[in-house]
C-alpha cells in the first residue's frame, strides 16, 4: 500500500466521523457506512446532517499532487494501475473533505477494453485510431466482462477498503457521448458526423448504441459488484440534441443501461451539459438523481424533472476563478435554489477547470457544509 494511502485512512475516517456523526465509536454498535452517508441519503431524498458536496473532475489536473504522480504515466496507462487509481481517487477526498470520491478512470476505458484502438491525448481528449462508421466497424466493439477490466475491479475494492464511511461513485459514459467520440474519431463541437450517421442510417445508429449500452452496463456492473455506493452516467454531449431526437435516438439506450442497474441498490445519477430542454427526459430514462449544468437554476430544473428525483449541481466551474465574495454569493444562491428539490447534491455544473485554485474548492466544501448544517433529528 502506498504511504500516502495509508496516511489518508486516518484523515478520512476522522473527517467522516466529524461530518456524519454516524461512524462507530469504540464499543458502540456501528450505524452508518457509505449507504448512510449524507451523499447517498441526499440521492435517496432522505434528510441528512448537511448538503453533501463533491466535484466532477475533482481528481485531476487542478491538484499539484495529481500532476506529480501522473508525470510520465500516460492517462490510459494510469487508469490501468489499481494502486495509482486508488491514490489519485483519494487525493481530493483527503485535501477537500468532499462527501464522496469518484473513481479515477475515463469514459473511454471500457471502449478500449472492448477492442477499440484509442488514446487519450493531453489537452485534446480521446482520439480513436479508426473511427466507427460502418456495420463492420460496429462489429469490432466486443462485449466486455470483469476480466477485461480487472484493474477497475481491483481499484474499487482497494478504494472501498480505504474509504470507510465515505462513498465511492462509479461512472461510465452514456451511449450517445461514447458514440460521438467513436464516430467523430475525437472531440467535436458540432457532432456533425455523429448526427449524419444518426439521421442517415438509423438502423446502424441503433446497432452502435445498443453495443455501447452493453459495454457501459457491463462496466458499471463490475464497479457495483466491487462495491461502489452510487453510479453516474455521463452523457456530456447529449445537449447537442433536441428533445424529440434525444427521445428517439438516445433515451432508449441510456434507459437500457439505467434499467439494468435498477435492482443494484445504488443511486443512479444521470448528467449532461446544455440539457435544459432534456432534464425531464433524462430523469425519465431511469435516474434517481439528475445532474444539472449552470444554465438552469435548480428550482426551475426541479419543476422540469418532477418531485420524485434529487438534483445534483450546479455552480459554474468558471465562477471558481472569480474573487471569493462572488463564489460565496453563488454558493448561497445555489443552496437556496436547491431547497426546492426533494434532495440536493452540491456539485459544479461541469468539471473542475485545470486552472482552478484547489484552495477555493476546499473553501467551497466548508462553506456548503456550514451553510447547510441541520441539527440532528
Ligand atoms: O471526475 C473525476 O475526477 C474522475 C475522473 C474522470 C476523468 N474523466 C479523468 C480524466 C471522469 C469522471 C472523466 C469522464 C470523462 N472523460 C467525460 C465525462 C465528463 C465530462 O467532463 O463531461 C468525458 C467527456 C471524458 C473524455 C475526456 N477524457 C476528456 C474530454 C478529457 C480531457 C482532455 C484534456 O486534456 O483537456 C479526458 C482526459 C482526462 N480524463 C483527464 C482526466 C483527469 C486529463 C488527463 C490528463 O491529466 O492529461
């Protein structure tokens, strides 16, 4: 075990005890555990001691300790080393005292395991050697099982042991967002080739998404079986579609993934960017929690999503680059708007920007906890 991980154990246990008040004290019966954490409770729309907070992309480039440990290890390679994954996943928990860890990995990790030749290029993102555009290309996407991603299984088990009462969030990319990388061959602003395939050859499109849905579901099942406390389905680029097209071309495939986890006993978070018009549909796809970007206030989002789902969000990550009083005012506003929802997990509206000062993230966590503290029932 890495020395840093060993050190983290005490810190995390202490933070968790302080934050939840449910961890076992010597000689007392144990209540709690991750399933009783403020994060999981909020996902389930149950009251908790405070509004939980974590940050998308909290494990990553804004942390100097991350840059140090990642130096000379390519991104995909680092995702395949369980000890390294464990250390990177723990870094933001240790530093910020967030209410949940998110597994360090990437949405293209299972796609690579399924046999697609790709790389994650620094500053660019996923790049696919031979884009997927024909029926024969779709056939190249193999089903995956635990043995194909055994490093993820191992990392999750290591992390669950290290994290104690702090929940670990597993994740995967949704079929549309994965399809976009595969069809375009890399990141795209317009998703033009993806849409051309979707509108031009719906049969092939649905075959592609059906395959990706199986890969995604298998990847999430490995994480659930290894002990994650929640899962997040990232459909980052779904906001490129109208609601009608989302419902027709995308929702059935994401719904297949989310339905496949319905009995797994862990909350399912469904997130995308620019999805103001899709929030209701993304909830209907089978989520327990809908992630909201910064464009839609959480009270408005709640009206669109309905009373039977929690919301997650939605501080504009760029606000973290502004002076502290601006950040504080935005946090207060979001906590207020979040009270309209039956459950609120505080987060950003998209991932942490690399230039973010990590100390601001730590202050946001403390502020959310302080402002939302509720007396014990
Ligand atoms: O949230 C976390 O801290 C967990 C780790 C995580 C990463 N990628 C690590 C990563 C998660 C949850 C993801 C998901 C992911 N990957 C998404 C969905 C979330 C979103 O941001 O919308 C998407 C679209 C990808 C694809 C991808 N991978 C992009 C766009 C990039 C960034 C490219 C760049 O360098 O600007 C990556 C690479 C990546 N994934 C990095 C990290 C920490 C940067 C790698 C590096 O340090 O060079």
